[in-house]
C-alpha cells in the first residue's frame, strides 16, 4: 500500500504550496503593497489601530497582516481578509479587492474548504477581467488549477495551468514564472507515471529556486522528488529528500510544509516495514495538522496510523483510527480516503474475527476502487490527448523562444548599423560646418588686410610731411640741444651720487635690524628648547617614578616567592622593554608614533598586572592612520593613562573598570583620547595605598606646559581637554597634536635643531 500522505491530494499540496508562495510574493511586490509586505506583525497591528478609517490604506494594512498569518494560522488570516471585504464598497482600487478574494481562496484551500476556495478565486478572476489586470488573471488561473489538483481533477488542473502559462508568456520579465508553472505541470507527469520526465522537471526547478533563495519553493520541490523516489520503491532516497524538505519548512516556520513532510515520512517508514517510526511520525502529523485545521491531511494521517497499529497487532486502536479516517473522507467527499480507510477496516475486522464487518467494508472498498478505476480509465484517454498537446505546445514554445532570440540578434545588428550611419551623418555635418566657418574667417581676414593697407598708405603720407618739418626744426634745435645735454648730464650725475649714498645708509640700517631680530629669535628658541627639555624631564620622572619601579619589582619578587617563574619572567621582560623604550625615547624631542604607542601599551599592561587585572584596557588606532609615518612628543600621553588608572579606576572598586586609549585623525593633525569609567572628576580619588600612588598628579601640569610650548612654536596647533565622562561617570582626556613630518625630525639628545615643520 502506498504511503497515505503521498496520495494525490498531499502529493499535489507541494506544488500547490509553491504556487501560493510564488504568486503571493509577486502580488505583494506591486506598488500598492510594497510597504505593507515588509512590516512585521506587531508593527502592522499598531498601524491598523492608528488608522481606523475604512479606506484603501487600512485595506492594505489588513491585507499585509493576513499574508503574515497565511502559513502560521490560516483561520486568523481568513479573518483579516473578511475584515477587508466587510467594507469593500469603500475601497477605490479594484485591484485590492481582487487580491483579497484571491488571498481568501488560499486560506480556504489550507482549511480544506475547496468549494469555497474555488468560489473566492472565481470572484477574484471576474474582477481582474473587468479591470483587464493580466497578471491577476494569470494568477487566478494558477490558483484554480491548484484547487483542482488537490481534488484530483487533473484535466481541469492542466487546462488552467496552460491558460496561466499562455498569459504569462505575453508579459515581459516572467520567464522564471513560466518555468515554475511548467514545474507544476510536472505533477501531471507523475500521475502519467512518466517519472524520469517529472524528476527532470523538478531537478531543474530546484536549481532555479535555490538561485532565487526561495526556501518554501525549494522545500516543495524536494517533497515532489521524494514522492517520485517513493513511487519507484526507493524509500531511502524518498526519506532523504523528505527530511531535507521538513528541515527547510521548520527553518521558515512553514507549519503546513512541516506537517505535510511529517505525514509523508510516516508513509515511507510504513512501506519499509518500520512501523514504530511510522506510528510516531503519523501521530505527530495528526497533532500538527489539527493545529492548522488541515482536515484532508488528517484523514490520510489517521489511515497511516491505523495501518501501523494493525501491523503491530493493536487492532482496537487500528479500528478507532480507521473509522475516524473514513468519517473525514465522507465529510470531504474524497473517494481516495474512503477507499483506503475501507480497505484498512476490512483487514482490521478480519483480524478481530468479525467477518460480517470485514465483508461489509471489503465490498465498500471494491465499489470505491471500481469507481476510481472507471474515472481513471476516462482520464487516461484524456491524459494521452493532453500529453500530446502539452508536448506540442512545449516544442512550439522552444521554437518561438529560439526565433525570438534570432530576431533580437537581428534587431541589435540593425540598431548597430543605424547607429553607425547616424554617426557618419553627424561627422559629415560637423565637417561642413567647419568648412563654412573657415570660409567666413578667410573673408574677415581679407577685409582686415584691406583696411590695414589703406591705413599704411595714409601713415606713409603723414611720415613724409613730418620728415620735411623735422629737417627744418633740427637746424634750429641743434644749438639748444648741446646746452640741454650738458645740463642733463650734470643733473644725472648729481642724482646718481645722492641715490648711492641713500641706498648704502639704508642697507646698513637693515643689516643692524636683521641682526637684532635674529638674536632675539635665537634667544627665544633657546628659551623654548629649555622649557621643552624641562617638561620632558618632568614627564620622564612622572613616568618612571620610584613608586612605580618599586611596586613592579615587589610584584616580580612576589611572583618569584610564589614560585610563579613564568609570570615573573614575563613581568621582567615587559618591564625591561618598557625601561628600554623610555630611555630611548627620552633622548629625542620627537619619536615615531608606533614606538610611543608600544611604550604606552607596555606601561598599561604592567599597571594591570600590578593590580591583579582589576581593570580591562583597549588601544584603538583608526585604520587610515599609519603610526610608523607619524612623529609625536615622547612621554606626553603616559601621565593621562597613569592618572586614569591611579585616580579613577583603582579607587572606583568597579568590577567592570575599563580604560580605552584611542588615536584618530583630526582636521589639524591627530587626537589621542584616554577614557575611563572610574570615580570621575567630581568625586575625589583616594589611592588604595599612599605608598603606591601619588597624592597629586604632576603629569597633568607637565602636559599643559608642553602643550603651551608647542602652541608657542606652532601657532596654537595643539590642545588639551580634560573633562568628566557621560553622566559624570569616569573622565575623558583628549590631547590633539599637529601632524609632524617624519623625515629629519627625530631629535638627538642635545635637542638643538630648529622647530619641526607641520604637515599641511
């Protein structure tokens, strides 16, 4: 006996589920429903309360909420659809009304109310035809086919699928949709027992759905592949694909798909003779289908459970479940359920030694089987004709597709030729315009030459007249010219002597002024250099204060006494590295930022080890900053870290004490920010031990002095800000420095070079 859950209705529930997901998604992607589709259930519920007016917007919100519940709770989804139809006369867009009737039909399909579902979809079809909505018409035909498929009316199902395909082929951008419809037609090939062709269709469809990331469609395709393997008596492969489909349905909260696959697994295990597993999956499927009110599937599940109990020898339970299955088959008027339940009950009563009841149900089974056989014979003839029409249509479709591709290539080639001709015409037009412009320029040039020649003739005549007059005047002026020349020479010599004397006196004054300014500048530079050196020495003393060195050495001694040689060795190495870096950096006015950054990290790590890691720390460098290309003054940030640890974190007694040091680029250079969540500025810090922490942070005074010196040398390019953190928790110290050029500015110990040049 075939697994009950894999008989016609539930086999076709897989592609039916696929068609639902496919069309609902496409419909909601229309402009009227894009916003509503992306809302979650809670947010849409709030929007519905905020919009009580019965209009298109409220209908859109209710529709989106109905879609959200379609696979979770079909009854609740149907309730939202009915709320919209209650005020459909007030809805302006007919497309919304047709979509609601279509959605209502899907809900009724899930609730196994097939006549009502068919009525709702036909209403949607009528409205879509009135407004000439091609996509809606094609969708309605597909849903009608889905309902006929569930009722085993394969002729009507195939007829409506073909009508849907015919419309979709006229719409642009729906090639994948057509392929999915052909995949649904693959179900018909299963009933025609053409399993290789059906398997080929579903495998191709599975690849397409995975590329589209359609989980529900992928689950449906895997279900159908499992059914095909089961019909070919390969139950292991059927279980494999069914488990894959069940897992996907579970991951997307598809209760219908999960229940369907649970029932299918019961049938597969029953065919393998594993009745305990079949019974477990069958009972689970009944519970799941009751939760979603899927009466039809419950009928098949009950028969599967009855058969498992019969095989296990529990005849009373087998009878109870068999009678329940028969009752559902009669209520839904599904002959297949009645036939299988009658056959099972006949065997159960035979095992119970009640021959009259066994004979009664056997006769009933025979009548139902004969009626199905007669229907099958009629349908078989119809199927053969439909198969021929379908193959013919498929061949024509492929030929039309090839012809369309060829026409498209020819159109592209013709378009390229037209474009080339157009370019040639434009080039010719530009050439003609250029020639015309050249001719205009030549005419204008000739006119200018003519005017110039006339002016030259007039100029020559005037020159002749002036020449004759000059000859007369030359004789009279010659005597005067000698006198004026002598006077001019005398005056010129006097002026030259005066200018030379004045220039010499001015040069001497300028040299004296320049020498005086240079002396003042040298004196000022020496003063700045002295102040900078003093500030750096203070920073060195603040960084390597005796208390810190003493405490580190005490910590090392403690680890040695505790025989923790590994930790003691690690502490010694880090202290040695820190001492070396501090000594190296102390000989320079500017050091590379990566060395200074390493020094700060070593210091912080040693402090953390001293205080038994009572606080955490984090160093952050902006990705665009290259530390090895930057120069910074040494030992300028360390006092800020020391102040945050000793006066903020250690005294706070917090379990989540944290220190953050961050380096970022700024508009004028770089900024280094030291943040802690300690006691803050308003709460006076109390050192844990007077011998281990300084009463007053001398490092902050040194920082301000060095910032003032840098600003005097670089026109206020540096700044220092020290303030409380958010909600007066902790403190934030920010130090901004100019961006120094790297090459040539790592200072030697004498620090006598000129001030660094800023990078613009």
